[in-house]
C-alpha cells in the first residue's frame, strides 16, 4: 500500500471579529491510494474545512498537505490551480451546477473555463463526446440536454460526479454527497462512487452524516475537538 494523500499537523482557525475561532488543532491523516475514507463528526467539527485544506481550496495556518510524497500546500498558486483542476475532483452537497446550462454543458464547463477560446473550439468535439461518455457512465445518457431544474436530486448529483471526473482526477473529495438526497438516491450515489473507486482506482474522501453510508467505506475517521479520533478509525 502506498500513501496517496496525507495531512500533517493541520491547524486552522477562522477570524470572528478580533478573535480567532479554532477549528482544526493538529490533524494527522494518511489516505492510501485507492482507499475510500468516510469522514464523520458533529456539525461544525471542521469536516468541510479539512476537505478544503486537503484539496487546496484553502490554506492551513500551520501544518502540511502531501500528495504522493510531495508537499503541495505551499506550492505557487499556478501549480495549486493545476492540482485543483486535474488531480482533485470535488463533489458538494448542493451540487453547484449552473442552472442555465444543460447537464452536458455543466460537465463540459471545467474544460471551457480552463482552455483558451481557440483551443477550446479546436477540441470542442472531443470534449463534448468525453462529457457524453461520462454522463452515460453515471447513468444519465438520456438526460444530456436537461437543465438542473429538470433533474431529480440524485440526477443532479450524478451530473456533478460526471463533472468532477471531467479533468481525469486521481482523488475525489466529496462533502456530504448524499446529504440532500432521500436514502434510496443516496445509496445509489454511494454505489456509483464505490464503483468508480474500484474501476478507476480513485482515492476518495467522503464527508457524511449518515452511518449507513459511512459504514460502506473502507475506513471511517471521526473529527472531534479539532483532531482525528483514531478510535473511530479502529472500529471501521
Ligand atoms: P463541518 O463541515 O464539520 O460542519 P466546517 O468545517 O464547515 O464544519 O466548520 C467548522 C467551524 O468553522 C464552524 O464553527 C464554522 O462556523 C466555522 N467556519 C467555517 N468556515 C468559516 C469561515 N469561512 N469563516 C468563519 N468561520 C467559519
Ligand atoms: Mg460541512
């Protein structure tokens, strides 16, 4: 087994007026390549904060993030952008789809944003067919032209998963991906993530409130009082 992603002594506080509100107090965590880790913990315990630090959406006050044996939290902004766009894929509780765009366009969007206009135009056909394949893979081949408000919650999350896969990530970071779904659609989304984890060897970290969902991960870690609770890791 090789360590894919790790946190070393992560600390993070947010400012509230003049005082800092401490959230993470030294989080140490190692995630193996291909592992699916569930992160649990009470509301406000810092689960989203941890995911943001690991995926370079935010920077720690102290501590380090390592990817494949290289420290990544202190890289230049351009390199960090690159990792965010290519190495990491993000999935959120409320999908974050653009309402004006079809499912297909939402999945194509990361490429539209990243490429210069002329190279996007040159590659548009390939990008469109790749986005179509991804939507087919998540079971939405029949919903390509639907807008988000014409999709169910489960279908919106599947679209967001296809979008997260568009950059060919190695690591998916999912923040309560089933949090807004009924248990049937939530289970379907979890099974899709699990299948993608197995078939593509994707490393995944998934925040969840749902015990039934968490128990299907390879390992459960719990955030409590700003640290990882290894006891929770042991029972998983
Ligand atoms: P969780 O995802 O476990 O519910 P979060 O990581 O979102 O917890 O938040 C942890 C704590 O940090 C909470 O008390 C929250 O209010 C606070 N917090 C989160 N983001 C910010 C922010 N941008 N500014 C100030 N406080 C924040
Ligand atoms: Mg959260």
